[in-house]
C-alpha cells in the first residue's frame, strides 16, 4: 500500500514517507510495523504489494548463499580484520543471514561479524515460524527465538558469540541516514526495482556510498539498468556475473579504493560502579575481549541492591524517541541479562486516568506485546532479573581524579592512586552527584519483603510492584521520594506500601520480613545519559597531580552512564552496548538521533 509522501531537498526530487521523518520529539504514527501484504502460493510467500515472490521456488538456501555471501570473499577478508560489517536491504525471512553465518563459520575466522538488516515490512511471527518449520534451515530455530516483535524499531542481539545482529524494522529511506556504521559488504535483496522504487533510487545508492568502507562490495539479484546506473553514478565499479540456477545473471559492484579490514580499539578501561550500569558495561566489554578494572564504593546503596528487578518498556501513549529507545532496550535486556526469568508482567491500577492511557497505548501495540482491558493489562515481552554483585577486589571510595601518562587515575581519600586506565567509565547512581556536574536529582525509595496469607496473581506493576520471591513471599515496592521534598520515615514508608497492597489486592495486611532502601538518580527531563564528558566536568580533578599537556588523554577517555531512575535493568544493557561499541569502533546499536538524545552535553552545555 502506498504511503503519503513529502519532497526531499536535492536535485533528484526524491520523496520520503512523511510519517517516518524523525524531525520532532513525537512521531505521529502507530508503534506497529508496516504489514507486508503477504500471501502464500504453493507453500511459498508472495508479496501482493510488490507483485513479486520472495524467491523463485523450493528451498532458496543454495541460491541465496551463492548470490550474497559467496560473492564477497569472506574467507579472505574475514581473516584480515577484527570485525566485518554487512548491511542488507530487505531482510525478509532471514535466509541471507543464516547463509552468511554458515559461510562465516566455515572461514574459521576469529573476527566478529556485525550483520545489519533493514526491513520495512517484516513478516508476522506466524508466517516466520511457518516458513522455517517447513524448511528446517540450520540456524532457523535460533532466528525464530530472537525474532523481534512486529513493532517498528532497532533490535540488536548477539546471534552467537561471534555474530551481532541488528534488525531495523523501518523504511530504508529514513533508516540509512540514522545509521552509524562503516560497511564492508552490502546485500541488495529487495523486490524487483520496477515494483520497489523506494529501495532502488539515487537517494538509497548515495546513502550506500556514504556508509561504504574503502573497497566495500555489493551484490544483488537485480541487473536492472536503474541499479547499474545508480551505483556507477555513486562511484562504484559495476559488473554482471553469472547467476545461479534460473537466474542467469547477478550484479556485483565494488568501491575502487583498496579494502582494509576494520580493527577493534582495545584501550585499557576502568569502571567505577558495580550496579546494573557497571555490570552491563562489564558484560559488553567482555564480548569484545576486554577485561576492565572495576572499582565499587560500598558506602553508596543504589537501586541495584534490590533482590529482584522488573524488565519491561516504559512507553508513552504518543510514540516518541524515548519510547522507541525503551522498546529496543527491553528487547536487548531480555536476551542478555543474566540470570533472567522471562514472564508476563501484569499492570494493574484503579486510577482511571492511567487506565485511559493504557487503553490508548494498547491500541497502538500488537496483542502479543501488550493486551488487556480496563484495570488490567499484560506486558508479554517482559521479565524478572535478580542482580548479582560484581566480584571485585577494589572496594573503596573515590574522592578525586588525576591524569598522568595518558591515563586517568582514581584517587582515594588519602590521594593515593587506586586504579588507572586510558578510558574511565563512570557508572554510578547514588554517588554520581559527588563525581561530576551533570544535574542529577536523587530519588529515595523503599521496598519490603513480605509474607502474605494467600497467594497473589503476580508479578504486578502499576500502583504497586509485587514480585514473587518464594511461596507467599513477595517483594513489595516501592516509594518514590525526590530529594528536596518531604521524606518519609522508614515506618511511614512501610505503612504507605502496606496500605497500597491491601487496597489493590483486598488481602489482609502482610507480615514484613525485611526493609530495603536505596537511592536512584534521574534527570529533569527523565532521559538518562550515556556518552563522553571532559575532565572539566569532574567535581574534583587534581591538576597539580596531572601531566595532560605532556601525555594527552585520548578521545572518549571519560564517559558516563547514569540517570536510569527506576528502569535501570531495562535500559542499562543496551546503553552499555552502545557506549562500548563507540569505544571499540564497531557500528552503533542506536540510531544517531538516539545517541544524541542520550548525550550528556545536552545538560552540560
């Protein structure tokens, strides 16, 4: 189905779908991805929108493998780089990914494969499972297990320890300008150009050129004139090659500059903070073979000390960038937090205003993501995470910083160097206002471990949080008291929580087994921060103990990840992965506008 368009500036006069322009805080469109208008013919999928089949006949594995991974010299190039980046336009049912992973494994390369795929109209989960059940392609079950919900967005997962997949459910016309990646090989696997001009046009070809590494290569089924001429006009050298089976020819193109494999940056790294942010950064660094120094201040009790935390997306009834980030982060957390218990979370509230908001939100999402009515809704893409404290020998309070020999030093209360590294990641919550000048506000909270007389349908979120710990034993939370306002005593906060529990569940007052207190931090705009700051943003930098003029600090030598408020378990893993990707030089897992949204400079000037 055609979409409304608006002109794009430029000589080509190309037109971009107006509903997908990311020009403001709110995106006036449903969360749902564009449906593919797909029907089945003889057991094979056919697109009514493009009047074209997804492939010719039978199992397309050999054909896909020949046209795509086989054309790009993966064996040679995979052993001459630390990581290799592929960008596919037209993911479809994921055949090219599976064939590429098999080919990559056959190279026995130790390099990472970063596979990015853009798909405007992803098949439904039902159709996706139907196809892979019929073909039984190696890797198909793994792909089904990580297939994202049918919501527009950017979804990243480590498909295997060596392969990171980023699936972008969005129109390529808007996704490509948002992408931050240097690409070694492109797969152009859209429907025939005459029926799919949105994917084969000068804007797209120019975007490919902008993302191309020197020596980048391209392959496609299509040898149509518009494709050959468009790629040549962008500086690619184009040739026809013999095709596979009934496809007599395929198209191959290459950037004429010499190709050089991309290399990972592996600086020495230290992390300050052992909560969910610090743990997430450590996990991401380990995926790139980096073992950081970790320093924990035991005197600051943060929200990560809770015995269990919810993982689910906090969404607005009006789609916006923070909601897009929440969906992407929730997906990544569900696949990478350990130990995690996948489960549906029950949202329940007697507040009619909140009920109305949830009803509007439910209309925009798929029922396998959120469903319900009136005062009860179910978040199906959710889970429970039970934090582990980071094992570290360095537990001390950091009072200041200095810089020597190109490294940032952490100093204790006596001014002694506790740790030093080329890159320092500040991943603290409660202690953050003591370390840097980002204007965070502290939020005091209390939760309870309780024993109830009867079982309760859980886990609950909404007016209260109620998470099962054992039979008839639950975590009940939590109070929310910003610093500077009235602060309840432990006894008063306990009464508040118990009153909420009895009102919502209509059960007798439970027995209190334990009290948990912690401090969260948030920003005035309620958007967390992740990105670089400078030594001038630190509250205590000892210039008298530093020699930065003799040994300058490297770019991104100091970064922060903080302001996660009550959604640290959901947001931190993806934000950490994005921050680490910046440090090591791999493609970003976030679109450029989301990276800018999280940048601490928005608050520091």
